[in-house]
């Protein structure tokens, strides 16, 4: 006996009926209609096992999860249709398990009135159904059976014909590309011309099917065909959008190895190669850019290559003076008027200024964003600029402005599909929301993430932040699942190493929670013992924890090293987070609660409430050791109040245990888990969204109020619908209004009693 679908990273879990129904079935493909049909048959056959509070399980027969009666039902439905209806429905399978009738009329070349009878018969037979304005096959097995009835060779030809019909009708390019992808092996002149004419729009969609299609075309077209360079350019651009930099490097090197390519194409491929090496091998990236620009600025790609060269020098900082390259790039930018060149050069100047002049960096980044606007061709650059802007605003302590930058980045990424880059944006947002104590928003973003083992650093970062939140909230099963998934993932040691700090925190937290304090210390101390660039790592969160654990296990020398590194880091770049971390480390090492209280106030100003709670907790312990019990009690209560806001159950448990030797306890008010359903199950963010819904605000309006993207607000609304067993926003509004009125009545009653 096994679940039909085990939890996997980034996979949503459909709960049907009373929220205790079949999870997403491997044969239901995530469609609730399919799941209901399958669930009903399984229930009638007695093959569902329900346990309170858990998703239903399916009892398998051998390796076959689909009951025989369902297969028989499907066969009967198909045979109940007339031959003419079956023929039309078979052709409809070309459009996939769900389709629009408008597309079907285009593919068949018949008006909807001619298809009405057949489609009605198919609905009546239980083969087709309506779902969200589209027509769906009631079960994937129906679609599969009808599709297989078309011979493979004929099916390929029909997909190719459908692609041309859809293209001539002007449907979105991804729908045409889907037909061409299904017509694998067909690469005639019309297909090549279509890729040349509309390939730029296809690149903007940034999808793996688009890459597969362009790859086949690039490998098919002769080198002497003028269309080859255009298709190669589109392919490399799509690969870059999907963050497949190894493939970008391979493709661009292969092109550059040819002797007979145009100057502009050589410059573009040199730009792509240097871009792919920007962070993995900056010296080589700089050399490639410098060599390509040795004799000719070229056209737009020559200008962009100069700007990229300036950015490489600014990012690395040790392979040459960036300012001369920045001046050259600015001159070329003014001469060509290319917005990408302008924005990249301004970004390079911002990086060169570094954190020593964040105000100037913010001004330059805003100029760069204005230069490119909302052009989807520069979508990936816009995301980079917004993330850099957020980083600088954070360094300046302008947290609300940084929140707005993250919301802008999410909204833009959702508006212009970025493929895997959208996953990168969501993971970046989740990390940001974790840092600034918006954990429910972090989880909302992670819920939409589709990162897997093949996504390298995104997998490391996503699993790490998920494990951190689960660890602080004392969800040991989730911690084990996230860290276990990462352990089994095919992620290179180099990728894990580069994104090590967040993962180290998660692992150390898990060790301490399981009572292995020395092991937790060893995990954090590995930062000092391994060969890593400590100066470039994000140590501001790590060093205070390392100092605390070092003192707890009797390693004062390591605590001293942690404090020294924190102080040096803050002196080198006196940014608010680093200054607070240095004060926290110094307070621990000196046994000075006042320094820790100062650090707590600094953390409050930059909305690091977890770090503030930890600083207050450490100060409370020191005050207790000094016999200042009233102050210790007050400070401990303040720490637990911060943890309570975050639902950080483990931190509350740890703080209480550390205060117990001083006779300080919370009585019977220990941490209480949030229920799974009902009004009390709503998180603080969900409560705010619920009250905005009650006020009649739309998702975009709520997103503006809360510095979120509309997609994130919709995620919160979806969670509330499930938790409240509500069927619409109107039902959420009713419950929110009632609870708001209840709270108002309680406040009035309290005021009356006080007056009496």
C-alpha cells in the first residue's frame, strides 16, 4: 500500500471534498475533474484508505494504480459515440488533454456551428467536459486511447498541418510551437521561416519545448543557409533565459570555432560565451570579451560586449580597472542608443561603486531600469537590476523600499514568462522574505517553485530556506524531508559550496533541535575550517550563532574568531546588518547584555525579528547569570514575543529551557501549534489579506498594500479557501467581517469593564 503521489519539492497538493481526499494522482495530471472521477471509482471499489488528518491512500493492485472498472467505463464511453463524432474528437486530441473550441475550429477548418453536434454528443457520452472556459477530456486515459487510434506517421503530419493553421490564424507562438514539438522530426522550409520570423517572441516565452525546437532547427539547417545564424542566436538567447549556461557555453564555442560567420554573429556569440562565464570564471570571461573587441566595435552586439566587459571587471575587481571600460561603454552607449548597453553600463558603474556609496548605486540602478522599461526582450536584465536594487536598499536599511523592489520583480516576472528564471525570482523573494521575517510570504513563494535536482543552486537555496522555516517552527518531519531531498539530489559540490551558508544554518538548527549541540557547533565551525571565501559569504546571520554555540560547548577561541570576523566585516562595510551582527558577537564574547540589547534594537530597525529575538534571548541569559532576574524576565518575554510573531516554536522552547535555571518560566502559556483548519489557522499575512478581501480590494490592490505580487496574494487566497472551507472570496469576506466585528465587540466590552 502506498500513496498515489508522495510529496515532492515544489508540487502543490490538491485537497478535494473535505480536504481529506486523494492527493494529486499520477494519472489525474493535477486536474481536479480527473481526480474526482478517479476518486469516486476508487471509493466505490473500496480501494481508498482514510486516516484522520491525512490524505487518502490508494491500495494498489501490483503496479497498476488505475482500477479495471475505470478502464472499462472509458472504453464504453468512447464506443457510445458515433463514428463521425469519434473522428472529430480524435482530431481534437492533437490539441492536448484540454483545448479551446476556437483552436479546434482553426485546425479543422470548420466553423463552430458544424462542430456543435459532435461536441455535444462527446459531452453527453462523458468523454469531454467543460473546465474553466476550456474543454477537457474527462480522463487522460480517454485522451490517450483516442490519440493512439491515429497512426503515428499521420499524427505527425497532422501536428505539422495544425501548426501552420494556428500560425496563419495568429494564435500565440507557444501554441504553434507545441504543435511543432509534437511533430518531432519535421523541419521543412516553412518551419525554419516561422522560427526566423517569430523566434524572438518564442524566446520571450523561455520554455524547454522552445529550446528543443530551436535546437533541432539549428542542427538541421545547413551552415550556408542565412537562416542558421538567426536560429542560433534565438537558441542561445532561450538557453540563457532558462539559465542553461553550460549549454550556452557549448553552443557559442561551437559557433565561434567556425571560420565563416558574420562579424556581428561572432560578437553576439562572444557576448553569450562571456556572459555564461561571468560568475563561474570571470578572468576567462574578460579575456573572451577583450579579444573579441580588439579590432571592431561592431553594431549593437559590439556595444553590448563592451558594456559586459565593464561589468565583468566591476564584478571581479581583481582583473583590471573597471572605470576605463565603463567610460568606453558609456561612449558607445551614447553613440548607438542601445538600451541594453546603457542599462548594463549603469549596472557596471553601480557594482564598481560597491557598498561604499549605496545611494549613488540606487540612483544608477533606477536609471538603468528606466532605460530598458518593460521590454520583454530585456526581462532577464530587469530582474538582475531589481535584485541588485533590493540588495542596496537592504544595505541602507530601507526595508520598505526593498520590499517594493521585490514585489516589482515578482510582478514583472509573472507578467513576462521567464521559464526557470521565474523560479529564480521566486527563490530570491523567498530568501528575502525569510530574512525580513515574512515567513508566510516566503512559504507562499516556495509553494509555487518548481525547482528540482536539475536546477542546481535554486534547489539548494529553496530547500535550505524551507528547512530553516520548518526547523524554527519545530516541524522535524519537514526538516528531514527537505534536507533529505537535497542530500539525494544530483547537485554538484561546487554549487552546494557556493550557497553553503544558508544550508549550514539549516543543518546546525536540525542538529541542535535533536539535542546534538556539539554537532551543531561543528556544522557552523566548518565555515572557518574549510577553504572558502569568508569575506564574500553571508556571515552576518551565521557568526552570532557560531559564537553562541562555541561558548556553549566550551570553545572560546572559536567564539573569539567569530567575533573578530564580525567586527572586521562591519568595519570594512558598516552596513546596518553587519553592525548589528558585530554588536551581538561582541556582547556574547564579553558577557555584556547591554551590547546584545543594542544589537536587538539595530535588528528591529531592519526588520530582522528572528535575529532580534536571539539577541534578546542571549541578553536575558546573561542578565540571569548576573542575578538581575527582573530584567532577565522582561528581556526573555520580549524575545519570546518576537518568536511568537514568527510561530517559531523551537526558539520558544529553547529560550524557555535556557531561562529555567534562573527560575523564569512562562507558566502554562507554552507554544501552541496553529490548527490546520478554521479561522485560527490563518497566518498573520493571511489575516491581513482576509480583511482586505472583506474591504472589497482586488488582488492587485492587496498586492500594492502589502508589497507582494498579485500571484502571491492569490496563493494566500487559495490557502484561505482551503483552511476556511470556503467556496469563494465572498465567503472569506463574510467570515472576516464577522471576526472583525467580534474583535470590536471584545474591545468595547473590555473598555466598559475598565470604566466600571
